């Protein structure tokens, strides 16, 4: 079977490279090497950091995008996951750097290369309208509220958000029943159970599901521990967690996740097309897969 190249819209790095701290050369190296895993487009994702460090990271990623060659996964823009989150659902993020969801605070780090912003909509003070006017993708994540008005997507469904309830609203429940909203989900078998995956795939329209890895810099490296989001993260060969046991992100890439979902009868090839539709982008190239969703060949423009 042949499909389009994979687009990864939520990952923090791999091969030991952390987008929050990477140099231009680091990012160019990563974008070239990751193409061999079938990933043809990326949205480098930044975890919560200081305003100064965030601005610097966005600038470096933007500069790297201008120096890319045709043998690299195309950098489409930055996914800003941090800063505008709910401390109650902070996950691995450092709440010391969180700020109120105001246009004024966003302007402190604003850049036209930021294409996706994850935020807590229940804490909004005008930021959602500001981002919407600029055609930025707004995703509910690290949040507790169930009102997703103004959001275009949801960040890593079930993780770091209020779960399914049978009275009232919750983030996960609202995401599942809203057929218009795109929904990220991590299918690595660690972040979401297969039962919850089955529920999601049965409930959501196929064209609104976006598979993500949320991969850590530790992915596809020899590292067993590292500092991520101001926290020491430890990898035991199965998952990466903080000392307290908080899951920090995945240690898989999209190819690994697709292969796993296929093995459990949970993969729909149509999912590969959804990031293209969500972002209205295109890429030249394709992937040839075998029957078990192992990559045979990669063709790119």
C-alpha cells in the first residue's frame, strides 16, 4: 500500500534533540534523519519555558526552516504547547512559567511562525479571539473546562484534561461528541488504553482524528534520563516519567504507533491524510508499506 508522507504536528524532539534547546544545526540534522521514518512534515512543539527562552526557540526553529533542503522533513511551523495552560492539569510542565491567557501576554512571544497554540479555554481572557483572528490553530489541552467554543482541535485526548463524566461537561467528553473538532491522540499503548482508543475511533469521525507521538527528545537515542521542562525524566525502556511518576511524553515515532495500532486492528489509513486537511498543506512524496505497516520505501520530492 502507498500513502502520503506522515505529518507530525506534536512532538518535542528525538535523537537526543530538544526543540526548546536545539541549535539550527540540530534541527536540520533531525529534519533530515526523521524523513527516513516516513515523516515528511513537522511542527516542532515547545514545552512551557520562560518568555525569553520561548522566543529564542521559536527564532531558531524559524531560522532552520529557511535553511532546509529537499532531503529533509519540511518544518511547517511551531506548535506552542506551553505557557497558557491550567495549573490543575500541568502534567510535566513547569507552572512557574504559566501566564494569563491575554493577547498582551501572547504578544510577548508572538511570531508568525507559531501555527498551533495549546491552551486552557476555561481560563481565556481574550486570547482565543486574538488567535482566531490570526488563523492560528487553537487546541484545548492541559485544561479542565468542557466549553471548547473557538477551539479547532484538542491536544492529546484524555491526557492532562478532565476526563469523561456522566453529569455536566468535561474536556474529553466535549471533544468526543463534537464532530467538527480535530482530536489529537497518542496511540503508543502507554498514554491511552486500547479500550479508550476503541471508544475514540468509534465515536469521532475518521477525518477528525490526528495521530501524534508527543515524542520526547529521548526517543530513538541512547539516553535513559534527561532534563525536560525543568524536570528530570527517566526512561525505563517502556515509558519516560518524572521521579514522581508523571508520564512526560512518548518514546515512539508515528511509524511505531501506526505499526502498533495495525497489530491491534485499530489503524485506519485515512488518519494519515487528516493533518493535511487540518492545516491545508500538501507535500510531494509517498510511503510504500508492507502488509504489517512496515515501511518498504519512501519517495519524496
